[in-house]
């Protein structure tokens, strides 16, 4: 009986503590990635996400292609993608060929995909 009570107490205390540590580590990794991509020295492109669009699918396709991205919520919602200057067109192609869905499920097709620093 004492063993069962001890296991119960350990489970109730240890499992939530482990979950908190894992979540904290994930949060730190995300913050480090965001800090690195939003720094002036980073080679990035920024794309303004259209109003009402969920950028999760675009981020997933970019991640599968090997690109790191973060959402910048300062002002308009921008998707900031780390890429070398030679990979700009590849990033543009991935974003353009991804099905763009709004939060209510309607499909969008971007008319002309432009990055913030395009002329």
C-alpha cells in the first residue's frame, strides 16, 4: 500500500515537472530561432501572409524543403524564411505552389507572390 501511494505521489509530481521542462525547452528553441531569423545579419525573405490565411501549411512545405521559418507579428503578419540569396526563387515557388486556405476553409491563390524587398 505504501509503495502504491509513493508511486502515485511520484507520478503526480514528476510527470507534470517533466512536461514543463520539455515545454520550456521547446519554447527556448523557438525563441532562439526567431531571434536568429529576425536579426539584421540573417539572410531571409519576408512574405506578408494575406488576411485570414493560415500559414501553417506553407511553413510545413518550407520545412520539408529544408527551410526554417518564423512568423513575425510586428505589424502585418509576415512569414520570415531563412534562405540564401540563390534560393529566393525556390522559396517563392514553394509558397506559390502550396494550397492557400483561409481559417474558414476557403482556398486562396495568390495573384502575384512578392517578397517585402522585391522591387
